[in-house]
């Protein structure tokens, strides 16, 4: 008998659909409370780091170069006090087949889907991951569907999102473009059920473990070139997988740099709002994803997300849209490198952060992405103007998301704003307790300490302050 396909019916059976399409029984890792066995979930991939590297190298992924940005470093030193201005590097992930670090996530997921006998893969994304999955699926002969949140109710799509759809189609994927809102997840579930394809989610252990090779490579390459690990690693933070996977790979290499998350400040804009969706000028790497996915990781499209950035993050900073546009131009004009906005979000942050550090320190932006027609500055700014955004030169700290883009009148005005990470940790704890509606057990408290990179005393204080324990 055919199952009903109305919204309520499909959402009611989402657990069964996910289990069938990912091949993971998430109940095996549950404690029946807030806690679950995160490391056991990560081991569910069944692949060692060395095996993941072999899988990725088999489809031309990884072994990307590290590039020192000497001219941008020199500019940072001119603005810093004497003796300060750390050396700035980038890990050039645009060299991967699909042009971003997400090829690492896709390589593992697609390999696993092929191994399990799935005929195709599906992913829900508006970004680079769709192109990565399409690229990897093409290499191994699997079908690919990309479900893309693309338009507002007027049928308008951002140039960057439309550009990424073109990339997915060029690589052989079928792209299903949808409007903003709950339609995306509903259609995604429906397609998974109808096709029987593998769910190449961004948030499975396969996807996150794939990024571990990136962190590991950074450490190995720095040791080979400089005899030491980098002092600071800056990761653009959205859904959290980029930072999580990179940090885990660094840990596996025995490295312990300061891990800093960076996002574009889009505070006040709601990503699921039809009227506000096109008021932003970047489709990822912003606080609209970075903050909620950090404080509540399991809002993703799988029962338990493997992307849990607050376990690894030491600092979290934001930059303004205008600063990212500026540093994108600086990278091209000073270093001869054209890259897209995702990695340049971290580069804008690194440019400011380098000025806090002595000259003998080294700071690396751990990803770059390809650029193309819709990712360039001009179409993005033109789209912003058409949506009533005021664009001018000045102090980017005066930028109002959804109303203005302020390009720095001088590079000294590129600054970071500190996000209160302790407040985010408190939010994660409170949200977890609220969602499960239970009094936390001792096991839960230990789990929440790991989740927030704190200790059990911190968790107990938060719980007591919120009257969540006796």
C-alpha cells in the first residue's frame, strides 16, 4: 500500500527514512537521556584515518598546498604595533576536484554509499557540498540529486546559490530547487524514500571524519616545512563540520593549536524568513547557521549530528560582510589569488587576529573555495543593491545586517568582534535540558562538559543557576 505523502505523514516517519538512507542505527549510541556515545558514533564509519586518506586520494582529493600570504602579512605588520603581525597562511582547498574542502566529506560518504550498494546519493544543501557530492558520484558511477534551498516567494535566487546550482548540474547532478522554509526537509525526506538513495548528509560521521584528513595534513605539512605546528587555526563556522573535523584531525596528529571559529555577522536576520533570506550577501559561513548549530547541533537532518563545534572551539569571532568583500579584493590584488567568500571569511578574521600576535607566530586559514560567476563581488553587491541594501565605504563596525554593507575605508578598520563563547556554552546546556525535559544524570553532566569543552563544575553551576537541578 502506498504511504501517504502529506507533510505530517512524511515528518512522522522521518526516523525510519533516515535509518534506511544512512545505514546507521542511531539508537545504538543513545543512553536514554541527554548523553550519547559520540566517539562510538564517529567510529561507526569503520575507516581509519589512513583508510580515509586512501579513499580521498583515489578520487584526487586532499594533499592540497599550504600558501604563505607574504604581502597580506606585510600589510598586517604595518598596521600592528612593533614586533607584532603573525605570518598568515592558507590551506588551498580550492585545489580539490569540486573546488572546496567539502570534497573530503563527499569522498567518504560517496565511497561508503557505493560500498553498501546504493544506486545513488542525495544531499540537501545550497552550497559547495552539492558540487562536491556530484563530483564524487560522477567518478564512481552513482546517480546524484541535490536538493537546494534557492528562492524566495518572488522566485529570486541569490547569484551565489544559482552559481552553485550550475556547478552541480555541470557535474551531472539533478538539482531540485525549492523555496525558503520547511519545504526543503519535507522534499528531501520524500526523495530519500522514493529513490532509496544514500543520504550523503553533511552531518553524518562519514562526512565529519572526512574533514579529519584536512586537520591532519595541516599539522604534517607545517612540521615538514617549519618543524612545528601552527599556533592558530581559523575555521569558517556554519554548520560546524568544518571546524569539528579539522580540530579532530589536528588532535590525531598530536597538535594543539588555538582553534578559532569565524563567521560573518548576520545577527538579526532569520535564515528561514522569506523576506530576510535574500537580505544576506553570503550563503554560508555566517551567524545564521554558526550560532544555532553550535548551541544545538542536533537541529540537523540526522538524529545525532557528528558536527559538534563547541567541543573544540577556543574562541569564536565575527567579521562584517564589507570586510570579507575587502579582503577578497586584497587577496586577488596583493597575492594574485582569486577565492570565494567562505574561506575569505576566515581570512578577514585572520588578518585582524594576526595583528594581536608576535611576528614569530603562525596563523592559518584552513580552507579556500573556488570562485565563479555568482561568487564574485560584483554580482553579490549588485544583488544587494537591488534588494535595497545601502553600500558605502566607512567603518564596517557600523554595518547593519539586512540594511547596509560597509566596506572598510582603510584596512586598519578590519576588526573582529568577540562572540561570548561562555554564553554559547551555557545556551547549549540549557537547550539540551529543555529539549529532553529531564533532570540531568551524572552521565549527562559529564557529556555536557565534553560538549562545551568545560568541566562538570561549570555544567553544574549553569544547571543550578537555571534551577535545572537541586
